[in-house]
C-alpha cells in the first residue's frame, strides 16, 4: 500500500494555517503567535506571561486528574491548550469546553455563553386583563 493511500484511510489530518498541530505544540507561545490573526497575535504578545502561567496550571491540574476551572474568559486559545477540557465561568456556573484545533486564536469566553434563551411559562392569574375576571 502506498503512503498516500494510508493517509486517506487514516483520516483527515487537521492543519492550522498550513501547519500541523504537533508542530504548533512544539513552538513557544510567542512563536506560535505569528500564525494567529492580528488582533489575537497582539493580545498574545502583550499577555504571553499570563497565558504561559495558565498553560502551566492546566498541565498541573490535568496531571492530577482534576478538572480545570477558570474565570479567565479573555485568555486567547493557543495550540498548547488543544485537547484540554476547561470549565469556564459564565457569570452563574461553569460550562465545560473541549478545546479543538478550530478554536485556536479565539478567546475562552466566546465558547461559554453568558446569556441563555428565556423560556417563559404561561401567564398566572392576574397577569392579563382577561384573567382578572376569573380571579373575582
């Protein structure tokens, strides 16, 4: 079997801006920033120490088989975070996010929605003018 056919059977290998995930994970946070869009790149370069500290905390807690919980919604997702499951606070509770390669360059808060859809129940007695007559 040729090498091309093996890759077809194996499945699609995901790339980010033409680079494999394994290659991107070997890079430093600042080196991987050059593959991001301009806004994300500037945010990573300004806050690289904060992001590196967060990655270190993620690796330590995952090695102890604990869940990673954070309030840091402004952290830019870098390749070293791919594969982690992170619980991000949305203002009320923690929502679990599985980080994939498509999320690189986005922020954690984009995937933990702060507003939910409102499901209204039926109106109670006295809530409408028609129900006042039933009340009496």
